[in-house]
C-alpha cells in the first residue's frame, strides 16, 4: 500500500520561518522634537522606546510554530509508513526475509514508534476491529521449517475489542484455524493474552504454555499497528474492518 508524499519545493527552504519574519528582533526607535525651541527651554531630551510583540502577535507566533511542527511530523509519518510498506511488500509476510531484511524492517518500525502520537493505545478506539497481518518475525506463525504447501498461505487476521477485552486470531487458507483470547491490560500499552485454540473453527484446545503471552502496542493510527511480543517478535498489521466484533 503506497502512500503519496507531498512535494516540498526546494526554493521554499530559502525563506526564513514565519516567526523569524515577524519577531526575530525588537527595533529600537529614538524620537526628537521636530521644531527648534527657545534657548531658555529645558534641554532637548531623547526618549528610547522598544517595540515589543503584542500578546496577539505572540499567540500568532506560537500558533504558526505549532502548525509548522505538526505538518512536518505528519510528513515524516507518511514517508516512514510508505517506506515500511515498500520494505515488507516483497517479503511474503516475513517468510522470505533475510536477517538483513529483518534488521531493515525493524529500523523503520522503530522510527515510526518514535513519532507515535497515540501514547495510550489500550485506551484508544483506533485499536478496535479486525487487522490483517502484513509482516512478522514469529516462527510459530510463519512455519518456515515446513514445506510451503503446509504453511498458512491465505490471509491472517487479528481482531481486538477493548470493551469486552477479547481478541481473536484467524487463519484462512488452507487450515482455517481460529483462536480467541482474554486480554488483561498491564498498563496503557502492554497486555497479557490467554488463548483458547480451535482447529478448523470446531475443536477447542487448551494450551497451557504456548497459549499465553504478552504484547506491547508500540505504534497505532487509523490504519497501521505495530506490536512487539514478549519473546522479541515484531508484528505489523493494517486495519481492514473497524466494526468487527470478536465472539464472546
């Protein structure tokens, strides 16, 4: 999924920023009486006045600075998301990734995490819905030690509903496995997970060891989520259905 990046014209960089145009210095003005005065008149006095920014001008300066920073950050996020999508686009959800590929994906993900604006994702409605897994380093999902025809070849989804603290993993072709889970928030970013597995959506299996874990949501917006597991695995997902409800 490629995102368009606004074009920044090089000649614009030669102009000083708005706050420099208006408030870079305070000019000093000296006023003298314009007409000659009698010699008996007291000596001529000079008065120095410093022109200070008004409260209204200061507010405008702050507003301009805020929006300039906001737009710059938005451009950074769009550029990084485009770079991330391009980097993982040919890696077959991570199954074809070399160690060098994994390192590059991790570096771009960390740059996005550094500009994450949703500081408490477990309190955000942006988390609710069905997400498609685009990339992971988890071997339990990729199963690269198996022949390709025995791996999950269809799309893989994860759904989360915060109001019920329920999650669901969904595999499509060829196995159609599903697993639902209870979520226990540990803080505003990290959550403990306990899964109940189902094979072919029919037979529930209790898994005492592998069905437990923790995840931390390190980046979140309306269409991208980056999550890191307690075993060091990276998960990158895109939103496909914000209205989806996890079965209770």
